[in-house]
């Protein structure tokens, strides 16, 4: 094999020589899940660009994660007196030597170990825990990797008999041998967790320390080990847009990690193979100061809502690299494409058949004449959907925008919406009604209450704010975040809200309670109600919350907005309210920043703590006033 020859993804595995990446420095465990361009810039920074610091909220979460891991390590040491902890202050070479020696002598639990470098695979890694497994045929002890993560690791109850419950070990008995099935809950499958475990397993393979059972574990906030197989299908296979197939974490990892090694090698050779694309990671990436302006300069389609990296890549492969180009695609053809895709139709195959048939051939007849071109005939549902869009004959299909037809089977959800959004941006509009929305409807009531909550970095809701009849009402605690604080603030807010609703009912007046994106506010209400029921005896609170959320008074304004209007930009409150002409008083109005303010408000002293509290209350007040402003703006929009 020539050093520069391309290697198939299947070959990007353990011991295959990869001469073209031999100069790449060994990469750590998070590389396989990171944006490829970030991986490139971390290894080879762009000239003249300084990395930006991590946003304060992200830094706080990282600090909380480290503190959580330290607590778990301490608990493990109390249970396992024969464990060893590899000191963070050691030089990496010394830490790797000590870890290697600990595995040689068979230490049952190695905490914060640093695995020897896999030079062939170009990997280095530091799993949170290494738990001793069986003796290998060569006499060496094998180990399983376990990572500590500050998130939930147990999922809901199984949906069917074929779905197993989670395989769980306690912190007292870590070994896989003693693991048992959870009586009720499944395991949460997080791609980043599984790929990190796969990284560590590959290193263990390379150094002759892997178990015959390709498994790894995650310790989450439940403080149990949740075991995952790494060699069985657990992740949806996404490269071709399929939702039916799955792949093993090790297979996904091999492809992703190998690709990123090639990215670094290509950049080092002066021939980069990746370019910017907007992803969630951009919010905290140190290179966002370079990429975000570049995305706008290039008019990237990834700036549009709903265009994820797979959709962006599909559009680019079909010659649609900019929002301006996307705006020129036929919107009606995209509506047909989306409708057919929604019922499982293969529009591309049907159009190919239509081009070979007489112009007036009915679509239903094309559907019935299967097999002639190897095309699968569409179902009756597809024929009906096409008829709704006045696509009844072969000529109707044959004249559809060929680029849209070429995109028929690509992993793009809502192509018509993306085209509409691109047109709004390109034409300089602010917002337009979605296709099929005859008039803009914003739920209204005699008493309109806007609400918003703020939470600490650990999730504790410490502030509920409400706006009614122009007056702001805060319900807040500055105590150290805890479940008790959550319960206290919830009860004060809930009682106030209940009194308002009761008074309106007594007067024969209707009530509407508005939030922006109920996933946050509804979840916070449920959590507060559960804490109030357990800690304060408010046993009726959970049922009362569900009654509100299921009733007509509760309005998710985010859903009202996104179902009816297209802007071509994000749908966060800060973005939409700005379009509506609203401005926050704070120079940095963000939930991320507010977590840092809250840390100062609770842990600071004197004027600094008081200033942080004042700032948080003003920020929350502006949030609820922003919701009210969006409502007014929507009601005033031209038809």
C-alpha cells in the first residue's frame, strides 16, 4: 500500500499500518466525538488566530463534572481498600508506567489510570476507572474501562420484551461478573459515552489488556455502573441516512477516529479536507471566533435551522453550498418531496419511471407497473400524497426540479422549510407564514401571564419569574442549590399562580400562561412538584402540575411561533425577541452567563453578591417581558 493511498473505513482499525498518519500525535479519548475541524485546529491552529476561552456556563459544568468525579473516586476508595489512584500531578510518562505496573500485578481497581500509548493506533487515553476482569490466555490480567459522567445513565422502562433492562453493578461490587439486570429500567445510550469507552477498549487491545467481553461501563448520577456492549449494534447507522440499521460502538468509533486522523494528516500536508459547518459544539469551541465569521462569509446552508452536518453535506454534494443557491430551488417540488418522504415514498425512483413513460400516464398506473426499471413502486399512500399536491401524471413528475428530486432520498428533513428560510434570509425579510398556514393565530386570554425560570449549574431552579398586567413578580432563593431550595421556590410560585388562576375564575375571566419552550419550564415544574411532594408534604402538587400542562391555559409560545412562522434563523427567545424589536438590558443576556452570576450571587459576599442578584432578577424580568413582546409582535404582523 502506498503511504498516500486512501484507506477504506473498514480498514481504519487497530493494527493496520497507516503510514500517512504516523506523524500525527496520539489523540485523546474525546477526539472521535468532536467536530473534525476543531480536531484539526487543536492540532494545527490557524495562523494568527487565538483560541477563545470556554464560555462561563460550560466552564462551570466542567468544574461540576470534575467535582462529581472526585466524589465518586472518594466513595470508591472507601469501598475498595486494595485500589490504587494515579496522581494527577505525575508526569504522563510516570503515570503510564505506574498504570502499566498496576495492571501487571492485577490491582482490582485503578482510579484515574493513564493507559500506555497505542503508537500504531495513534491513541492515548485516561479512563476514569479500570476494573480487573479475567486472566487472558497469555496469563495477563484483562481490564474493563469505566468512565464517570455527571448525567443520567438509566432510561425508562422497556417498551417490549425484546428490549433488555440495564446491566448494573454497584460501586461496592464493580466487577462485570457480579452485574445484574435492573428490575425496571433500561440503559441510556449516549454516543459520546460509548465512543469514549471504545477508544479505551482499543488501547487495551493494543497493549494486550482487553477482555474477551468487549464491554465498558458508565457511572452516572445514579452512582451505579451501567454496562454497555461495544461490539453489538447499539447506535443508529447514520452515514447513509438509514434509521433501520444499527452499528456497534466499536465500528462507529473506528470510522470516526480514523477519519479525524486523516483530517490532521491532510492539514499537516497542506491539503485540508474539512471546512466549517455549524454544529452544537460551536457554542463552546475555542475556534468559534474563526469559524462563525467564515460560515457567514461563505453563506453556509448550515446556518439555517434544521440543516445538520449530514443535510449540509448532502446539499453540498448536489451543488447547493449556499443559502442563496438553496433559495433558488423549487419550493413546490420540495413540498412534494417532503410529503412523499413522510409516507415512505421513493420519489427519485418514481420520477425515473415517469421520464420513461408517456406524459399523460397516471401516477397510479406508474405505481402499478412495478419492476420494469428495478424501481420499487410507491404505496397507495404516496400516490394519494402526490395527488394532494396536484402531481397526477407522469409529466407532473418529470418536470419537478431535478435538484430537488436528486435530494429525495438524502437525510434532509423539511427541505421545503429550509428553502423558505433561505428565501427569507436572502430577501431580507423578518418572518413569513409557513406554507399551509392561512392566518397567524396566537392564543389569547383575559389574564395573560408570562413565566420563565432560572436554574443553577446543577439543575436546581432557584428563580421563577412571572409577568402579569405589566408587573414583574419574582420568586427566588439565594440559598445553596439543593432539592429543598427547588421545592421552596416552586411552592411559593405555585401558590401565587394558583391564587391568580382562582381569582380569574371567580371573576369569569380566562387565563393563559405563556412560556418559551416548554421542555424547560414543564420539566422544571414537574421537578419542583416532586420535590415539594417529598420534602414539604405537598402530595397533590405533581397531579396539579400535570393538570395545568394538559389543560388549555398552558401555552408554549415557542411551538406557536415555530409552527406558523419561518425566519431562516434560530428559534431561541433571544433571537426571536430581537427580531420583534425587544432588547435586554444586560450586555451579555444568556443562560450560560447567568449560571456564573448565580455562583457569585450564592457564593460571593457583599456588593459583588448583591450586584449578581440584581443582575439575575433584571435578566429574568427581561426574559418574561421578551415573551410578552413576541406575542404582541406576532399579533401585529401583516397577513
